[in-house]
C-alpha cells in the first residue's frame, strides 16, 4: 500500500511538472536576429501566418541579463523554417524595462501592447508605422528620455497612461481626430502637454493636426 502511494505521488508530481515546462517553453515559438542586430522573440498567431514580438521569459524579469540595446528595428516579416510570417504587433511587456534601448521603429505592425516599452528610460526616438491602430495601456510609460513623437492618422485606440511620465517630451504631433482619443491619463506627468500655449493647429494635405512644441 505504501509503495502504491509513492507511485501515485510520483505521477501527480510528473503531471504537475509537464504543463509548467510546456508553458515556459511556449512563451515564444522562435527567435531571429532583427535587422538592427538584436535578438527578437516571436509568438506565432495560430489562425494565420502572422507573428507578434514577445519576450523570452514567462515571468519578470523578462530578460535575464540579455536585454536588447541600441536602436531597434522590427522587420515587416520574418522567416521560420519554410514559412514567412508577417510581423503584426509588439506584444504585452515585450520590452518592459529594457532600459538600454535608445530607438524603436517598425513599418508593418498594427498594434503595440500593454506596457510593451514601459520603463525604457533611454528610449529617445520612436518611428510609428502609418498603419498603427492601437497603443496599449502604459505602452511607453516612464520613457523619460523620449523627446519627440508623432502618432499616425490610423490610430483608433490609445490605452490609459500610454505616454504617462514621459517627462522629456519636447514635441508631439497627432491629427486632431487622434487627439480626441487621449484622456487625462495619456500624457500624465508630461510638462509639455500641460500648457495649452504649447499647442498649435496646422493643416497637412487637408488633415488638421495638433502640434505640441516647447
């Protein structure tokens, strides 16, 4: 009887361990070097030939001593095996507190997930793609080094606190239609956005833009 109990316990332990291992390995499906030289980790969207940039570890810290550094360029597509995947987004927490990133640009993504660049204090430049539709909650919160940015015309959703505590902002541009998506939390803690005297309206190809500049 005692022997049977031991066997049962071993089976239970094994069954509890297997899902954990699968989950840890399943955080990303493959990795590849970005055009800018950093190693990027991708999660495949199973219902279509698309991939989303993610992080290597299941839990914080998401990067164990191998944080990406410098100016990051996310490719439009990436090959894995015999399949070419279209890169459609930057996932939740993908670069959370990667404080050695200095720049970010991408041409093909349509969304940037929750807290994806939160705490990237050295991030200075962002080049958003024209087709970007969603910026997640706290996506660029505490990016204190960020000086200039322009939100694309196609943006439809801006999460709460998306650019909060970006204290170094000196210039922000967005269509007035996009500006109406912002609320009191979007640029909370950003001195530039507090004074309406910094805001001017300009027209570009018939589209009305709000430009905030010190």
